[in-house]
C-alpha cells in the first residue's frame, strides 16, 4: 500500500511500503520523490525475498509517478550489484557511463505493468 503524508497534495517525499500485519514489522520499502520523478532505495527484509515485494513496490511507485504526469523516471544505484541487475530486469534502461553510480531511466511508453 502507499503511505503518504496525509490527505491532499503531498509536498515531496512519498514512502511506499508494505506492512506485515501479524507482527507490525516492515517487510519491504522504497521511497519515491514526486518533485524529481525518481524512486530509491528498495529494501526487502531477507525473510520476504522471493515473494514479489521487490517487484510490487517499484511497480506502485512507477504507476503513481506516471499517473501524476511524469513521462520519464530516473533512479541511480551502485554498478555491478544485485540492484543494478534487478532494475535492468524490470525494464529500466541503463544509461551510458561508468562511475560510483549508474543511472537508469524508464519511459512511460515502455512501462507495461504496475
């Protein structure tokens, strides 16, 4: 579910998260920046890996940002990591360049599921 800073217009950060109802602990979370059209980081608790939360949260964030008018989204991560491979597998396009961070972009027309 999406967790926001109250009703109406959200000024900046929006946290997208899923809560485990039985123990009240966060299973996975990511943050989405409405001002920049970007999303990061994504963390999934080890006991919940492999259950689809890592795909669901970015899907919610992407759908929301496209819904509010963005046509292109960006994110950055450390090169040659699990996250680097994960975003590419989700359909994000890795931009050219090397360094301490790699940048990805996702265009609305290339996004097929939330």
